[in-house]
C-alpha cells in the first residue's frame, strides 16, 4: 500500500461516435488522480489540431477528475485514416504516462 494511503489506479478511456451532420468522436477519460492532464487527437501519428475541441477537466465527485476531447471530421475521413486519442498525465507517485491511448476503429455496414 502507498505511504499516502492511496492506491494507484490508472484512468479509464472510452471512445464514442456521435452521428450528426458532422460526426463527432468523443474520447472520455475518468478516474484521473489529478486535474493537470493533457489530451489530444492524433491522425496518422501527428497531432490533429484542426478538428479538435478540448473540454474542461471536471471533478467526478469522488476526489478524482474526468475530461473529454472531441474530434470533428467527415465520416469518410474517419473511415480511411487512423485516429488515436492520447492522454498525458502524472500518477500519484509523480510518474508521467504519455502512452495511454486508444485507436479509433470504425466498421461501417448493415446487419
């Protein structure tokens, strides 16, 4: 157990696609131990600033924080390009994690 009495728990990252005129992909992270985090979207391993809106870091009510970043792109662009949500944060021990990411995989079809 940690000397501070807190167990180190990594955040949880989820991706959601909102269908609308211009599709938005939400990358939502919960369970952050600090409000000082950076989030970004990458397209083909380069930062995708042009289509991104970063939400505020908000308290979750349990002493932890949550944050959402939005990616706005045409559906065809989402289908043919590789996008990745990247989170950079410090753990309670002060270690920096810059490699927590989740790749967006879209499969379009009808069942």
